[in-house]
C-alpha cells in the first residue's frame, strides 16, 4: 500500500458553553500548527478580536488542571503547563484515537468557555492555512459580559449593547483567517 504524501490536517469543532441555541464553528487546520496558531484560528472562526488572555485546558475526567497557554500563566496552573508556542497540534493528538476534547478559555473576566473537539484526521495535498467548513449563529460581542448576560439579552431581559448585532447570523464565507494574524496580542 503506497504511503500518503499529503500533509495531515484535523477537523476541529468549537462551541461556546452556556448559550442555547448553540454557537459553533467547524474548520480544518494543519496538524503542524502550534497551539498559538490554533488559538488564532479559533479567534477568527468565532469572531473574537483576540483582545484578552486565553488558555487551553485538558486533563483526565473533570479535572482539567493541565494548561497549554502563553508564558506567564504557568504560575496559575495546578497541573502541567506547556508553552503554546512550542507545542503543536500533532504533538498533542499524536496517534491517539479521535475525537479528543479540551477546553478553550477566553477573556478571563467574561469567562467565555469553549469546547474544542479534534474530530477526525484528513489528508490534504494542496491546502494551507485553516479552512472554514461550517458554523451556526453569531459569536457573542466582545466584552459583552459572559454567557449569563448574553442569555439575558437573548431572552429580552436586557438590551443588546451592540447596535447591528444579529444573533442568528453567521456566514462561513465571511471568516477571514488571514486578517487575524496581524493583531497585537495582550
């Protein structure tokens, strides 16, 4: 049997906790990317502006004490800490059976929690960079106050503080993974 010659990619599904109906995105990405690059892809796919700190959490069962994140968070980690610039998706998933799950935490004040699912491996010969596959509903506005405040606005208990925001609207073709790379990090 001939060896596959393309690069390995993984299909990633991300959805936001605490919001119904679900807000989710699905995209594919090369497994050679670092977790920093994966974070950038999640930011672009979800529509976040990359203005706040983030981290990936994983572990056994409900004890998600191991962190993959930016240097500076290691003193806040109960478990193992790994630098997101040094660890690749391929290193993390290895040859383990997929799907694999982990949490992505963004904006520690608003506490946006996302589940990240590495769904399946796919081969690709000519694709580079993340590729949007699908998704539903608009990402919550930046600095909105978290899932509880978002759900209050969705229920009509408080007003949307962001004119023009349409919760049901999401256009996968409008996601621009390239534009997000040039933003400054905080």
